[in-house]
């Protein structure tokens, strides 16, 4: 991954539907050259997915929460987590809990019901999200990080 | 948002670069009709962004952690959070801490340095991610949710 | 709900037995007009109840406590809570416990017995009330909140 | 306070606007006799207040929370609590926190702002109410408690 | 209990074997008069016991600890506590634990064994005493508290 | 300390005013012999004090509590503890707090005032005593512990 | 153990393979004299072991963690601990947990698997080591501690 | 590092003073061959140190404790830690504390004094070691791990 690849990612990270022609202009490359580079980054697993971000608010999901979970039956718990439409992220963590889940529900009331459905897997602490100052920050934070500007 | 819109989102959510022609075939609509619908969902804010997911591992960021933070100077803290390249998410939460941050660094060692740089803003608990059973689950969980199949 | 309704509630909130004639004088309305407005607010559910507050001290209940409760059997727990004369409030909450109860007993000694009777439903933390700086604050905090004074 | 007084309170506790004539019928007493008894209970402080309960939901206050608070400057904290329209109850408690407050705000977002305004008084834990299985239980729980039915 | 009784307790509290003659001199009373007063305070339960304090160190008990205990089977736990020679005090307390015990053992090693014998009754936290700045303070703190010195 | 000394302590531990003649009878020794042994145990520090236990309830002290304290200024804190009439025991302990105090006050209300007076020394958790299943257990638990009965 | 023994330990503590001749020079003794002294310290148990410290990093063990453990079945737990190759230290401790273990695994991922294998013995909190400012400090901290230099 | 190297470490790990001749016999190699291999492992950093383990008990250090520490001034804290003879290990950890120290003192009393000297650097929790079921486990756990026995 050289500086040009990094520039490509910088432009693509929050505009995943940008055309190859347009992207080529941004990085001073021909359309076939930039297409080739993007394809190689897909193959290497540098680019993992092109994701469409859908508004939770607009699709009727008004409550977001994190749950710190302690279970002593990881297999049953993970089966539950994989199949529940409310759990959208799940991480194994250090500390006194063993999992951190991100949960999205229609309302505080349905969050309570989700909590009830978790009771058989262990104990947990619910952290309700009141606002989100940083929803997501682009991983290629700025163009200043990119060395060798003469390559451009 | 009718069942066809929901179908469109179902196909688009993890293939954001799909062409309109292809997407039209998936939902039995002409290319102009499906383009029109997608455009309307962008304008209404139902579609928030097309995001390219870049591998942390492949770009040299080997440590992911969550930090539960208690600060009594929210403004200074949020300024720091907005400008730090290591913080990629930040949520205001209920409970004894007031913020939950997602942090990505090169190694455990650089996570420690990031921790040191946080000391002046308050106290915190670091939860290191050991694995991620669910990295992200698509919000439109299955086509079974979608009513009125005869519309198709 | 217009400013006059708000004024009516302001006067009624801590003098629920005030006569309609008296109330009418407070808000510059005739007795039938004010009666009509109160009736409408009852029907709409704005006014939920007229409650007589009885002294705990004077009726031999000397100990007030809050209990943070974690149960994994919500149904059995709620049945218990509904029928126990000692529990006067119960809220489902976020955090590491799932319920917060307000409990009133004759003495610290009978609080202990109540605690024992809870043991089979889960674990809890007892917070004994030592004093109550604010027992209840009227929801319509001041007349300054009310706009359009010319309506009066 | 004899069994008849207790019966009076039983009927009055959740119907504070009941007329004396009606109340007299409930307890087999003349209107002047029942009026006399009620007046005596008011003078003795057994009856503390007649309160009109106003719906939080209907008056635009959608978020209820409890806050466990630790302050080391009780005077400044209590001044704040007395004058804030958002704090409707405040109790001094045993345990690691010194106060428990009940707080009502328009939304989770305004609860966050209230939290920020508390930062200068100490540290706290926010418990958001997701539902309220028991909002209030009448202190005179049932007529079975009342001895000497022959008095009636 | 008048000021003279209080003076008697002041002298007796840490010299329980003082003779009545000597005690009489301290408070300006005859031996029969002071004997009568002491006897009356014993009968009323003001004086509960005359206790000989035996050195733990000198009798081979080198480790003192407090244990915060949470049990959900109070009866079995209290039976254990009453019969164990290591538990010398046990209090029912508010907070997240339900009992606080004072425990004395020969060494840290035998404290560990005592801990093991407790495992079947619940969970606990052991607080080892490293020193005791105040072992016991006399309840009648000073003679200044006693009013009416002219009575003497 | 031989078995006879142990027997002497067994009898004396909760009857500190027993006469030497009486005590001699209990252990089959002459009055001068038993006096000599007691004196020797006093000199060696085996017997530390003869204490008169005065009823808290009867002397108007209705609230007992333990306080777990964390201070970072041990000297100021210990000065306060030594001179406060409310603190009757204070132990330096392991764990997250550094001191455990036993506190006795007239009421829950005066306990609150005591808590306020502690605020400047650090943070604390108040554990109110609801009952005391074991107030004090004699250190010489039973005569069965004493070996060599033939010595008697 | 005299000052010369202490000097011997000072030199030997981090150079366990030093020859007796060399060691003798360091402390101004003949080889047989120093050998005799070392032998005597081995016999008395002052010297417990000569240990070869092997690099974890170089032998493929990249993750070090401490685990605070609460078990109520000490025997089963200790059997597990003794036979697990991942646990390299285990201490019985005061506080709310009963054991502290030091654990070494190949990666965070294998630490997670180790955690899973512990689930049946109790609950635990994992503390991942991010760096080690002091890996080991020699017990004989400096030669200044050693009195009587004229003996040398 | 081949199986023979691993065998060498297995024999050397808890007998660091073993002669090369003896070690050669254990692994079927000549003295010069085994010396060469050991030297290479020292140069590569696989062997970090030959350490003489000195008994804490025999050198008058009767109390071992772990301290979980939270500081917000890491530099001052680490200076203190490096120079204190009582701290023999110090690790930077995840979780709510930032350091875990191993501390050795003469007695519980001197541990308390050490605690006092730490007060200016932050807050801490002291965990006193009551016993050590596993003091140290050899990193090369068994010969079964070693593949290719035919090499021997």
C-alpha cells in the first residue's frame, strides 16, 4: 500500500459509490489504473466492504444502547447474539464483563423486553446512549498523513 | 418507505457499489425507477452514507479498545475526542461514566500512550477487544420482515 | 393546553380540593368555564389523579429506603412487588440493576425482614433515606413559565 | 386514629376531590361528622396535602431518570437542587453516594444537558427509567387491614 | 439518669473493677448511695455488662479482619456465625452486602481457611486490619458533657 | 498461660466485677492464689482492661453505622477521628478504602450531619446497622478448648 | 545472615551462574570460604532456587494478563490452576476476589479461550498487561543497606 | 529454537547453576556443543537472566501484597516506583486502574506506611496475599511438549 493507495482510500471511505473516472481525477490516475488499484486492495482484504448506512431514526429505531455482559455459557450466548435482530455489534472484552454488545430497538420499552430476553444468559449492565458526538470517524484521518506528495 | 424501498435497502446495505441496473433486477424495477427511489431515500436521510470499510489489521492498527470515561469538563474532552485520530466513535451514555469511546491504535503499547494523553480529561476504564463475534449486522436483518410480497 | 390551562394546573397541583368557584377567581374565569376546562384535562389524561398525601411518620412508618434490585426472573419479582404493602414505587431502570423500588416500613428492623423476604428473587442493595431535602416539587414550577399574560 | 379514620383515608387517598357527603356515605357517617374527622386529621398532620397528579407524558416530559449523586459540598448542591425545575425529589441516602434525585426532562438529550449542569457539584450515576410497573401504591393498602368492622 | 449517674459511668466505663468506696469518693457520695445508683442502672439496662478485655496478640490471635457478606440464606448463615469461634461480631447492614462480621484468627493462613468455610453461605469481601488507631472510645467522652457541676 | 489461667479468663470475661473469692471457687484455687494469677495476667498485658458496657439505646444513641473511608490525608483524618465523640472504633484496612470506622449517633438525622462533617477528609460509604445478631462473642469460646482438666 | 552473606546475595541475585572464584573476589573471600557460605544459605532456605529466566516474547507468548478470580470451589479451581500451562503464578488474596493469577498465552485470542476454560470455576476480571515498567527488582536493593563495611 | 534447545531450557529453568558437562549429559550432547547452544540462546535474548531466588520470609519480609493503582501523573508515579525498595514488580494494565504493583514489606504495619507514602500519587486498592498456591511455574511445562524425540 503506497501513498496513492492511501489517497484512493481517503476519497473512497465516505463516498463508496464514487465512479472510477471521478476517483481517477482525484488522484491523478487514468480510470483503468485506478480500477486496477481498487481491485487489488479488495483482493488483499484492505477494502472489506462497501456499506450503505441507513438511518436508525428514519427506520423507527429510536433507542441505542450498549450492554456489558457477563455470561458463563459463551456458546448459548453467542447463538442468541447471532440471531437476534437487535444486536448489531458484539465484542469479547477484557475486564469484569466478557462481552460488550451494541443494541438497537424501537423504544426504551422494547429495550426492556430485549433485556428480559437476555436474563437467561447471564448478568448485564445497560448503558443507554443519550447522544453520539462522534458517530464514526474516517480511518484515513487526513491527507497530511500521506508522505511523498511528489508521487502525486 | 414501502416494501420495495425496504428490499432496495436490503440489497444495498452491504454492496454499496452495486449498479442501478443490477439493483433494479433484484427488485423487479427498471433502472430509472430504482434510481429515482434511491435518490428519494438519500434526500429523506434514510440513506445516510455509502461507506468503504477499510481493514484495521491490514492498515497496521492491531489494537481495538473501548474506554468508559468520566469527565467533568465535557467541552475540553469533546474537543480532544474530535481531533484525536485514535477515537473513531464516541457516545454519551447513562450510568456512572458519561462517555463510551471506541479507540483504535497500532499496538497495546500505543494504547497505553493514548491512555496517558487522556489522563488530564478525567478517569477511565480500558476494555481491550480480544475478538469480535459480530462486527456489524445489517439493519435489514432478513427478507422475511418485508410484508406484501405480491408487490414484487 | 393553553396558558389558562397551565394556570389552572398551577393552582390545583397542591390544593386538589379547591372549589371550582375559588379556582375560577384565581384564573379570571366563571365557575362553569373553569369546570369545563378541568373536566377536559381529566378526559385527556393531563390530570391523572387527585391524591391525598398521608404522613408516613404519623401512621407509624418510620423507615423509608430505596432498593436497587437485580433479578433474572422478572415475572415472579413483579408479582411479589405488586402485592407487597411495603413497596410503594417500582421502576425498571438502566444500569447494572434492573429495578429501583421505594420501600416504607415501620422500623429498620422491619426493613431487614422485608429484605429477607426479597432474597429469593435476586440480589439487591439497600439505600436507607436519612432525610428528604425535596419530598416533591410541583411540576408547574412557577407562573413565569406561562406565556401570553394578556390572555388573563 | 381509629378504624373509621383509617377507612376515611382509604377512600380519600386516590380521590382527593370526593365531597364530604359522598365520603360520609362510604363510612356510614353524617356529612358534619366526617368533615370534623377530616379536619382533625389535617390539623394533626396525618393528611399532609391534596395533590393533583399531572401527566408527564402529556406535558411534554418524556424522560424520567434517577441520579445517584456524590457531592462534598452539600450546601451548594442543595441550593442547585431546590431551584432546578428538573429535580422533583431529592433524598439523602446511606451507601457510597449521598443523594438520590428523581429528575424529569423533555428528552434523553435534555437529560444529558441537565447532567452537564450537575458536573460542578460532584460525580453521579444516571439510571434512566424504561418503565414503571408501580407508579404509586396507596399507603392504606386494603380494607382488610382495618380491625373492628362492627364499628361500621 | 442524672448528671451524677453520668459521672459514675464516666469513672466506671474503663475501670469496671473499681470498688464502690473508691467510686463514691470520685463522685462525692457515700458507698451505700453509690452502690444503690449502680444497682439501679444495672436493673434498667443502662449498664449491660462488665467485660474483661483479653489481648488477642497475647492469646495467639494475630489476624483481625472484617468481612462484608452477601448471603441469600440468612438462617443457615446465622447458625454458622453463632457457632464459629472466629466470628466475634456480626451486624446486619444496609448497602449491597447484608452482613458485616469481625473475625479473629491465628494467622493470615487460618483466615484463608475460615474464608473457605464461608464459601457455601454466599460471597464476601475480606478487609484485613493492618492497624487500629482507635480500638475503643469510651461512650462518656468527657466530663465537660455533664451539666450542673454544682450538684457535685 | 496455663489451662487454669484460661479457666480464670473464661469466668472473668463477661463478669469483670466478680470477687476474687468467688473466682477462686470457680477454678478450685484459694483467693490469694487466684489474685496472684490475675495480677500476673494484668502485668503481662493478657488482661487489657475491665470495661463497663453502657447501653447505646438507653443513653439516647439510636443509630449505629459503619463507614468505609478513603482519605489521602491520613494525619488530618486521624486527628478528626480521635477527637470526634461519634467515632468509637477506627481500623486501617486493606482493600479500596483505607479506614473502617464504627460511628454512633442519636438518630439517622445526626448521622447525616456527621457525614457532612467528614466530607472534607475524603470519600466514604455509610453502612447503617439494622440489627446486631452477634454483638460480642467471648474470646474464650468454651471450656472444651481447655486441655488437661486433671490440672484442676 | 551477616553483612558478608548479604553481599554474596547482592552479587548472586541476578548472576546466578557466577563461579565461586569470581564471587569470592567480589566479597574478599577465598573460593572455599564463599562456597561454604553459599551452601549454608541453600541449606537454611535463604537461597530458594537458581532460576533461568526465559523470554516470553522469544518463545511465542505475546500476551500477559492478570486475572482476579472469585470461586466458591477452591479445590476444583486449584487443581485446574496447578495443571494449566498458562497459569504461572497464583495467589490467595484479601478483597472481593479470592485469587489473583498471572497468565501467559500466545495471543489475545488464546487468552479468550483460556478465559472460556475458566468459566466453570467462577467469575473473574481480566487485566491485560500493556507494558511492564518494573519486571523484577532485586530484593537486595543496594549495597548501602549493608552495615559494617569494615568487615570486608 | 529446535527441540534440543527446548530440552536444554527445560533442564536449566530451575537449576540455573547446573554445569555444562551435566547439562550435556541430560540432552546427549558434548560439553562444547551444549555450551555453544546456551551461548547462542543468551545472545538471541531467549535466555534473559540467571536469577537467584532469595526467601522473603528468611530475610524478614513477612507481608506480600498487590496494589491496584490509579494515577493521573504517570511520570511522578513511575519515578517513585523505580526507586522504592518495596515495589518489586509493576505492570501497566487495562481496566479501571492503570497499574498493578507487587509490594513486599516487613509486616502489615510497614505495608500501611508504604500505603501512606503512595497517597500523593493517586488512589489504590490493597490486596494482601494470604498464601501462594503457585509461586512460579516453569515456562517449559513438560517434556511432552517437545516434538521429534528421535533427535535425542
